[in-house]
């Protein structure tokens, strides 16, 4: 899948968010990258054999204080791992949507552990 078609899947996932959530994304940059950089892998604590579909970088809303100056948050969606692991268009579209929502959950301070408890995995 070419980058343009994959980026369109990410746009569709963002466009499909309910308005109350979408309004919180004004200061969030969503980026598509082919794969994580060595620095991103280090930050995420990934072993050489592990893959990752997305990454949130920023200060989650619950950790912000009044008057705090915050740089724009960043959500990165990693194309290569998603395309490799989800071969059919339907599977890929669904997983891109899950990945986008997963990373947005981190923006709201929801941990991976809590997402597991909620059955989001």
C-alpha cells in the first residue's frame, strides 16, 4: 500500500471520531511514519523483535496544570507494521482505527494496562 492510501485510512479514522473527542485534537499533530526511529524504539522500551503500531508523545490532559505551557502533542502511526500484520483492506482499516483511538486514549491519560482492563486490546 502506498503512503497516500495509508494516510487516507488515518484521516478516515480521525474523521470517524465522535465530535466530543475530535474537539480535543486541535493541538495534536497526527503523523504517519513508515517505522519507528531507533530513538522512538528506545523511548518505548521495545526489544529488537517487537513491533509497534503507534506512539503518543506529549503531556496527557490529566497531568496538565492551569497556566502550563504545553507543546503540541504528537500521535505517530507506523505504517509498515500495520500493513505487514493486517493483509486485507478491511482488517487494515479496522486496525488503523483501533490504533488511532488507542493513541488518543493516551492523550486522555488512559494507560495500556487500563485499556487492557477495558477490553480495548
